[in-house]
């Protein structure tokens, strides 16, 4: 289990287990971790855990959230990362190995930018009115093999099989998304970086998006088609 080790003013430490999917941190008393200091916002930040991977998200705090001395909006947490919230410092500790990334550069080394006229497969999917409706549509997908297919450039046709419950895509510190396999489907989550990925030509408006077969994901200039039910 992951934990935050908070350094106290008296030189000691207090440990907080990251035992929930969402652990809130802030000055208000209803947070999971309460930091009573004027430099801490009422709802300052949150640690979100997906399977064994945790990331820290700033909730629009006044003074910002820092990891290893750098301001973050969303950031994947790895063992011994130092978090600064106001004047408070905490160390993130976990026995889980750091997530492995499939970097977009692995696709993009030979992927040229696509012109507006270049043909790209389009997903013909009607928008879902509710999340529950989306979950029903993606339930069967979780039981099927899934992969990403490169759509643009000289590596068009290259495949990445999603053979793990959580796959990280992007470049740490720049732009990172995850694709998570859950019992009711596959989900795309934007976890780090100021540049928002797009799905089917539209910027991702929600933090977590239920994927449907033939969805087109654009990340770092690379267009990837999500496919389920493949051999």
C-alpha cells in the first residue's frame, strides 16, 4: 500500500495510508488529510489511485502544489517523490514499481505530421447521454482483447496490444495518459501535462473517458485507433 509521510514541525513524521481511490488534502476539516495552515487551500489537492498507479492533482489551489520542486497540475507519483503543499512537505512511498511508459516518440520517430487533407479513419459513434449508458456499451469490451493501431505516418499500421490492466502513454513530465482495463470496459485518463489529448477530434473534457471500439485518440501528434475484439 502506498502512503504519504508528512514531516511535522517538531521534526517527527506522520504517515497516511493511501487506502482509497481518492484521498483529498486541504485545510478544510472534511478532507482525508487536513493541513491547518493559511497557505493551504480549503480543497488543495487530491491523490487519485487507479489500480496500483497513483497521481497527484492540484485542485486549483491558490499557492499551487509542487513535486520535487516543480509546480504541477497532474503528476504521476513515484517512490520518494517530495510533495510540497504550502509550507508542508510530504514524501510519497510505495513498493509498487514505477509505471512503464510507451512513449509517443516510439511511435513518432517515423511518424510525420498529418496534413488536413490526409485520410484518417473516423469513428462513427453517437454521443452517450449518461455515463451509465456508456458503461453498458463498454461492458463487453473489457472481455475482449484490445489494441492501439497507429493511423498516421510511415508507421501507419503498427499495433500496440493492451495486454496489461494499466498502460501508460506519453512522456513523464510533459503529457501522460493511461488506458485502464476495468470490469466494465476500458477507460482513458489524462493524468499529466497541460496539453489535453483528443478523442475523435475533440479535446478530452472529462478526466476519465470510457473508450469505445474505433475511437481515435490523438496524443503528441500521433493518431491511434482503439480497437477491441481483435485476435
